[in-house]
């Protein structure tokens, strides 16, 4: 039996480079070209392979060490037995205190005491990405040829682990509320219980971004408050929400990506809807409900206003058909009647966007070299960043503002 020293080879013009990952352990049998450790400089990460076969007798390197060319990595025992039969490779991370993790809950390192786990194939860049997220790459299923792991595989793995953590009961109260004073126990309303799982699903699985803007609705409000019945000459009371619904529908026609859903069955596909069913978030004593106004592109402002009242009453009296809560294009949630300006509404899955509307107010706006009083409406557009990017969202908001402005308001009443 002979011994072989494995040293750091020529790694270019680098010195005192940090060891960020040790890929082998003492007692493990390896073969030539098996990766031993990963080092990282300011410019790159590099895996150092073995230049010989054998069984590791002494491991001289640990995570956090600084190495240069010629430094001793390990000592191998060379035997005929090890030349014929090579054990499977393992990944064992040592000195965990020096490994930075973002979410410790997600990191579930699997170390087999018999050293028979498989090493996931991945580039140093992908290994670094996994390490920064606190992920043991050995647990990740690779989507590339021969199971090679890429960055998107890491992201999917983290998303699935995060979802499991959120759905588990890992976080528990340390103290009872009653220890600090008088309390009352009440049942959560049934509607809120039902909606909570949908909200959690949306917030956990959809990468939300919210675009905030303001629409000048001065002319729209003047027009809306001047409407009268052609027969009775009485003033018509039509909610501003009816105009917003019609303006939003016109915007969806110009930006069809906002009227879509990601196909959960066939990967890489999206469904573009040719119908326009606008969801309306209704505040009820039982909780938030979101019925759909169907085919609003074929309805005028007056009819939309009437249907808004009808749907709201059905929700508050729990008379709404369950099917009317599904099959939407996009949702509007309005706080205008309550107050507030900007907020971050949660997308109503499986839709890809939601429009939050605040309370309009008069403001001094600088136009054509002078300040004038205008009625401004706060808009908060949350969108699914997997389908919609920031530039597209900004253009959508600009279109919506135009549709609510003086050049479009009158057409909406037709």
C-alpha cells in the first residue's frame, strides 16, 4: 500500500484563494478527475479535481481555508482494491458556521454516513448560486442532460421548500395571549377561511410587482356628475367604478398579456382569454368576495353600474353563485369609498394582474407652465413578473390613464 499527496495545481495568477466547498471526506474512495473542493476568488469559482485514484487517508483542507498553488489538499492510499472498485461520490459540507445562508429553514443537508450519496452535476457558478440560497445542491433534481442542475432548478427547489414551510406548523407561539391580559376567542368568518388559502397560494407562488401612478379624472367626474335620465331629467347616480371597469376593459384589449393565465399543465404555455370578465372585490361582513362582471365589453356604463349593485347585494346576502367567483380576466379592488391612496393588492390567482384604486382627491398639478386644480385618482397595479415586465406595466398604466382622461371619458357612456 502506497500513499499519494494531492496538492493544489496551477490555478493561474491567484494566491490565498478561499475554499468555499469541500466535496469529499476522509475514508471516501475516489477516482481520477473526481472534484475535491471548490475555491472562489473575486472573479470566479473553480473546482479542483483529483489527479489520482485511491482512498482518502487524511483530509488537510476545510471550508474557509486560504490556499495557493502547491498546498496539500489530502493524502490518498493507493491499493489495488480501490483501483478496481470506486465508491460513489459524496458531498459533505464542513464547518457550517462559515457558510452564509439566507433561509436556514430551507437548508436540509443530507449527509449519508456510509458515503453513498450521488453528487449533483452542476457548474461552479450554479453551485455558488445554490450555496448563497442555503441549498444543498445534492437534493436538487437537475433538468438538463444526465441530471445536470441549472439555476432554474435551484429556484424551483427553493420555491417548493418555501411553500412547504409556509404550509407547515414550524412556527408556534411561545406564550399564550391570555398571559398578558383579557382576551376573547372568536371564529374566523367562513369566507375568510376559504379565501385565505387562495391568498397564500397567490402570494407564495406569484412574483408580485406593483406599479403606482395617478390618473387625472377631472373631466370624467364632471361628465359623470352631469348625467341625467333622458325621461325623468333626474340626475343619474353611477359609481366611478363603472367607468373604471369600462376603461380597464379597453386597456386589456390593447394589452392582451394582462388578460391571460399561466398554463399550469403544459409548461412554457400561457392562455390568452378572448372574453372580458372583470372581477370586483366586494367588502362584506363575511369577508372579501370577488364576483365577476361578465362580458363588460358589450355593456354600457349604465348597465355596468346596475350589475355592480346587483352583484354586491348578492355577495353581502351570500346569494352569489359560487361559479360567479371564478373565470375572470382581471380584478379591481377599490378603497375609494373608504379612504387611502396607494397600496399593494394581491393578484387573484390564476389571473396575472390586479388594479388597486384609492380615493380620488383634488391636487395642484403643474400643467403648461402653471399650477391648476385637478382631481387625481391613485392607481396601484400589481402584476405577475413571470408574464409582465416593468415597461409593459408602465405602458398599461399610461393607457389606462388615457382611457380615464378627457379624451375617452365621454365614449365610455355610450
